[in-house]
């Protein structure tokens, strides 16, 4: 949230992945990654119409470990943390920039305005 005042003058980019289990880039993990991806999509854009969209988004992202298969997709959180940073610094409207299958898993990228 400390970066939020900069968002009108500076492009804030978070570099990470919505899926980052280096042992799990295999076809059997696609349903697992898809399920977690659906949680992230809901957290990032599914709350857009809510009056308190940003607050709800940050709550859902804060509770990411409660999502089905969260730790299967992210054994460690460091590649998901950039999403938390840009979601907190960004505006209340989330958008999906990338929704694709890469190396047998579902991946997503998001923007916030």
C-alpha cells in the first residue's frame, strides 16, 4: 500500500507467476493449476463490481493459502508476492492480461487500474 501514491505517475510491475512449483510442470498438474488460477481470477477480477472491491481483493489474496491446491501451485510464496504488491498499489479494477497454458499448467497475469 506504500506504493499506492505512486501509481498515477509510475508504472508498477510485479514479476512472478501464478504457478510456481518447479517439480510440477507436467500434464497431471493442469487441473490443480486451473483450480488455483480460478481462485486468483476471482480474487483479482471477480470482485470488481463489489463496493469494496480493493478491500475484498486484498483479503482474498491475503488468504491465498486457503485456496484449493494453493501450496501445490506455490510451495513457497516468493513468486506470488509480486501479485500482492501490485494489487495493493493498484486501483480497484482488476483485469486479466494473460490466461494461458504454459508448460502444461495454467498461468495468469493481472493488471489493476
